[in-house]
C-alpha cells in the first residue's frame, strides 16, 4: 500500500486494489496451506518443497502466484524473517506437456453407445460434431489422439492422420491409465 502512495506521488500508475487483494489472497492461501497441509507455523521453516507443493495445487496460476511469493520472500528476507528465500531457484514456466481436458472412459463409452445405437442421432455426428452431444469437439479429438498415441507408435499416428511427427508427441501422456496397470497387491 506504501507503493500505491509512492506511485501516486510520483505520478505513475499505482497497483489497483484488485491486484493487492489478489496478492493478499495468495499469501493467505499459502499460510493456510502451510499450517494445514505441512504443519508449519513459522515463515522461517518454509522450504522450496513447500512452495512447489503449494504451486502444484493450482498449476494454471503458478506464474502469478510465484510472482507474489517472490515479492513476499524478498521482503521477508530483508526484514530478517527468513534466512533463505525458498522461491529463489523456482521457475514460473510449467512443464511442457498436454494439458487439455479429455473424456473419461465412461464418457467415451456413452458417446460410442450414442453413435452406434441411438436412432435419433445424425449419422455424420461422429465426423462433423455440430450436433450437441454434450462434449466439445476439441475434447473428443484430443481424447482420441491421446489414446492412439499412447497405444501405438506416435510416428504411425502422425503418418495416418497427416500430422507432423513432432505434433503427436505432445499427446504422450504424463500419466498411466489406471485400467492398464496391474492390480495392486495388498501388503
């Protein structure tokens, strides 16, 4: 808030109240996270693993939240509240990969049943998804490509669909479908 006053006196644009409220909300969320999830009640106990875990809760807000955390920990270090800035080595960029929502296995089965057994569905709906089947066409396409690329060779999928081989690599999942894992033995 002192920076707001300083900006007004200097004739520059001050941070809006919304920006300040967002930053305070981020700090509140971090404090609650540290107490509830990590059992830490002192800023000096916070380490890089705590910050990474906090940022992983909302991955889309990583860059904005990390900016706020860096500002706070710079202040905290200057005030001798912490000895080490836990945000110092962190990067704002998310890991590369495919981050679009896809259909669950049950949703895929429902669509298949709809397209193969429902007499009121237009026969071209499976190719020109203009009829409202309840899912965006991008979601359906992404789901199919993920399944194909993870079940077959990515280069074969690229050749079959006329895609660049590098384009199919983003569909390689960072996760394993639980249905493809062997059953867990209880110990």
